[in-house]
C-alpha cells in the first residue's frame, strides 16, 4: 500500500522542485560560461551533488517540507540539510530552536543548524522578523554553498499575501503574491504553493511528525493572524468556499501581467532618454501609465532609493511631474533621492 494521499502530495511537490534544481545544477557544471563550450562533467560523487536546505520553524508546514525533502533526497543525487531561525521573540525560543534542529537531524538531514538573530524594528514587527530571517537564511546558504533553500508557504499563505497587498493598495505586483522561485539566482523555492494548509497538516499527522504551533500565528496583535483567523473565514462565509483557490489564482495571473509590464518598461527605458541619458518628459507622457510608472520606479531605485521603502504614493508624486506639471518643486523620496522637472527633462538624483 502506498503512502497517505497527503504524504504523496507533499513528496511529489518536493520531487518536482528537486528535479528543477538538479537540471540547473547539471547545466552549470557541464557548460563553460566563458565561451559556451561544453566541458566534461566532474566525477559524480556525493561531493558534487547540490545541497538543498529547508527553512524549518518546527510548524506543520515546514516540518512536512523537511520530511518530504529528506525522503526524496535519498532517491536523488541531492544532499539535504536544514536551518531553523531563532528570532528571540519568545521565552525559551533558543531551546525550541535546538529541538527543531534535532528533529531535522533525526529525519536524516545534514548539515543542520539553529541560527539566532536579532530582530529590529524597521517596518513593524512582522516585516522586521521577516528581514532578519531571510538575512540569516541567505548567510546559511552562502556558508554551506546551498543550491536552493525550500520554504513551506502554502496556497493559504499565498491567499493571505494577496489580501494584504490588496489592503495596501500598492498595485498589481503586490497582488502577485509570492513567487514559486525567488531570491538571488532563484535561491528560494516554494514547493507547496499549490497545496492547502490542511493537506500539509494531514501529512504531518499521517507521519506522526511532532510539530510546534507558534502562538504568534494566533495572536490578534499581528495583521496576518487577524486575517487568517477572522478575515478569510468571514470572506468564505460571505462568498462561499473557493476563496483561497481564487486568490491564489489571482496571484498567478497578476504575476504574469506584472512580469510582462516590467519587461516592457525595461525595453522602453532607453528610448525615453536623451543623448545625455536624461529622461524626457514628453516621451514619458506618451507611455501607458502602468509602463511609465515602472520606468520611473526603475530610475528612482537606480539613483539609490531603497526598493523596500518606495511605495506607490512616491511614484505617483513623481508621475505628476510628467502628467500634472504646474511648476511644482522637487519631490523628496526615500534614500535622500529627489526628483524634479527641469527644462523638459526629469532629473532624479541623490541629494
């Protein structure tokens, strides 16, 4: 008899991602990127197998992911390890991180480590914790030479992310949610984006995996927690079942549209600059608004504005220098960047 359907589902999702990682790893190893000529592959032993890490908090989603990675890696030419991040936000968090690391090691993952971080305050508690966590995961991936880091975000997480983006009113890119592949060189992979949270939890029960339910996930002080326990259930009550699936589908459609518009903006940017490289207001005015604002955002970031601090309202103010010019002064932007209209040109510089 085969595995429980939920277990089979999580293993299949991870297997697909590992095959992608192996394909990419093989391409890198067998292609000389300096002249495009194929070279002989190195001797195929365990040292040449790519390392894939799982980011594991000890919750149901990440424990299910860790177990699936451990199972599938044994059948493929992949080394599997794990990292758990101690945010230090709760009493006993260091002991819990040690326990989670021990559970990953018991699954057969190696290397395994628990990393303690200091969470700042910028952007609020949730954003600050996320920033600290990803910084720690990036460092761990670099330290161990990992080809990829797996994250346990599910379809339910995707739906919550879409609703949070909608509430911020920050545009189609925000509605596109989390990408299945993201980060530098595609480091982060999310195998469970097409699986619901219930399936993942069932897989843990079927395998008798010990899991830890973070009390922060039920704390109404956190926006995502309120959305998870109050907002989404209210939507499903009002609109019927299928809201989560519809929101996840919206994320994918929005991502496709946003990617196309980003590509258009990148292609057209050189065409709206003069010989000195300055943006010409008349040419910018002729672009569709969605493309023009992307060109402006790219230009502002290129001059030093932090992308994470640059919001839709900032770009709208800069856009008014093009579409609603009435002699207004310079627009101050994050990163001490300013934008002003001067002689029919848009001048963006760090002041």
